C-alpha cells in the first residue's frame, strides 16, 4: 500500500506544471445586506510539452481564487499535436463566445506571434513557431478558451491519412 502511494506521488512530481495568472478581477454580488466582494482568477497551466489547460477560480481572497483556478485548469488539460519544429500541423480557427482565433503554422525561428491570453496558452503548450490573431472580443477568458478550442481541433498527418485511407507518404501528392 505504501509503495503505491509513493508511485503516485512520483508520477505527479515528474510532470512540471507551469502556472500563469492571466487575470484577477474583483467581482461583487449584491445581497440583502449590501455588496459581497470576491475575486475571480483566470489561470493557464501547461507543461510546455504539448499539454495545456485553462481554469477559473472564485474565492473571497486572491490566493484562494488562484488555488481553485489551478485545480480547475488541471481538470481541463488537453493534448496538443506538435510538429517537429514545435509548430502546429495546419491552419485552424477556434471560437468561444464572441471571441474567435486564427492560428497558422510559422517558419522555424519566427517565434510566437500572438497577443494577450492566446500567447500564454501557446507558450505553455510548448508551441514555439506560430502566428495567431484574435478576432472579435478582447475578453481574456473567451480568447484563452478559443485558443484551446482551436488546439483541440488540430489533426495530425497520421489522423488525416487514416481518414482518407491512404499512406502518409501519399498525403500531399
């Protein structure tokens, strides 16, 4: 029993999660006695090796909101398919609410060309060469979720070849 617990701890410690706070907002709720103050934190968690997640936490203090946001982000981790140049395989669109994102693969060495919360999502996912543009809303949470939506919908060359019932070598001939 003790060995199993130690193994679980070791597996969790092997993955080095990097956490970044995107936004901390002070929100109020009007109740019978007046206004109740609380904080909302938007957190992005990633391991820079193809895994990333976005989470929200609300609490009466900032530290509690950040902790809740980190645990929520870890519950919503996604896998990102990266190319050998640490880019994405193809052009993709993502939506969340009124926010829309366009992402295109970029040449090696060009870096992450993106702004706002989209840049943070891409960096924590381990993507190093990409061009991204946010359209529509400037809302940090919706833009981060739109980026996650786009990354979820990416297809690898292997998946595309299997869908078309051809070999990978004949994919673009």
